[in-house]
């Protein structure tokens, strides 16, 4: 059985690699902290987890996830508060979402004490890897892999859960330019669009590569039937400010990831008294709003990027440019408010942050 995070066996690295990091030039996803957590599931039960030095892994060429993509992950962040303590943003919500993904992918639930308790132990051990500065954080990547050494097509019976961490700077350092995609499709109802399954991201690589050749930063995905209702932007949820209303696609069709940052944004906006709608939103409605001068702001939300302003959308041959960022009311307020909560600069009334 799994014990609490405080009882995890720890094999510490002999010499830290923290000196290899330039704190003035932290890039997203380029460097990894000293340690990683690993736990195995077999014979219907989780084994005791262990924290070990970050290293490469060895797998049989017949390992299940290589062949059939039975792999899921999460994205969490830790920040340094003004007292220099690492705090983690909403880890229990990521734990719940990982298990929704696991259920859909025929994988075992990850116990809360393994996911959250193990994460806190790992972050506490590598606390020096949590940067302290504006727009910096420690990106936390929990993931679950099917590791049967069997190439027959069946749900796996053995699994490996891991957590690795990486000091991170800003994901985007400028407002993003978006291409509205109505040829390739990200997800259909009944599929796995609501999960953080590896395949959801693998299928996006080719379309993203193509639009980057055209000079755009990311894709705005549309639905698979009519190719007009907006879904997600790249790897983020998406919001549009039309008139006095903030609109984001609803989650009813199970094609959109229920983002933790998305939920945080909706909570903050509603508490402020802003009119918010979660509903189907077509690119045609957005185009009309832009033509009438009612498209005020647009932004993506996600753990990696936090709040990513959209400077322009291109749909077919029409480019919709948005007003200058300094004029935006909601996006700028949300970005500052979320940052203040995440860095412990204001009272956390929602109990979203937890000390490692």
C-alpha cells in the first residue's frame, strides 16, 4: 500500500546540478531538477514510491505505451512566496483531473497521497530549484505510463507513475498570433479530447508545424462537425471578450480540457461581477463582433502559459487584429491577480495554494 509523502524513500543526489542554471535566463522545459519521483503499479496495487536522482530510463522495445499511446500527464506549477517558501497552485485539482484521464484510458487511479503528498516531498527536497522572480516558476510534470512488455492490443496491467520538475520562465514572451484551423480536428465527442492523453498533443504537431511556417504562433481549433465552433487554442483554453461579456466554450461535449487555470479565471471574473458565459461560440460570431468593434480582448489560459493574450486571429483570408494590449481591462487584471495569488503576495481566499 501507498504511505504518505513524508514516508517516501529518498535517494539523494551526491552533487546538485543547480549551478548549471542561469537564473537570469530560465527557458521553459530546457533543464530538470535534481530528483524525480517514481512508483509502480502491478498485481492491482501501488508499490511504495521512491525519489531518486534525475536520470534516463530503460524500457523494453515491447513496452505498451510505445506502441499504443496508453500515456497521460498533468501540468502543475510551484512558486516562491515573499518568504522564499515554495507553494504549489491547486495540486488537488490536477490530481482529480489526472484520474479522469486515467479512467478514460483504462489506467489505475493515482492515490491522492502519491500525487499530492509525493509532489510536496519532491518539491521540498528540490526547493532551491524553484526560481524567485517575476514570470518564473517550477513546472511540475506528473505522468502515468503503461509498461507491460507485450505488443498485443489490450489494456495494460503494469504502470509507472513519475513526477519530474523543471524551472521555467515565461512560456510566451509576447502576445500570440493565431490561425483559425478548420481543416484538421483536435477532438470529437466520445473521444479523449477532455483528457491529458499524450496522443491529444501528438496529433497537433503537424498542423502546428504548418501554421508556424506561415508565421503564426498557435492554432485555434474548431469543432469536428461544422468546423466553426471554437474549442481550444494550441494547448490552452480560450476566452473572448465581446462587448461587456467574457465568453469561453463550454465543456458539454467532452472535447475540451477542463483547465485548472480556466476554472480559476471563471471564478475570479464572476466574483468581480463580470458577465461570463460558457457556451458554444462560432468563429462567425467572433468575426461579426470584430467587424462591429465589439471584440475587445482574447486570451488563452493554461498552466504553462498562465494568461496568453492574443493579438490577432486569421480566419481564411481575414485577419482580425485586436486593440493594443494596454487597453485591455480583463486580461491585464486577471494576469496580475492570478500572479499575486500564485506568488503569495495577497491573501489566498480560495485556498488554491499549498506549501510544499
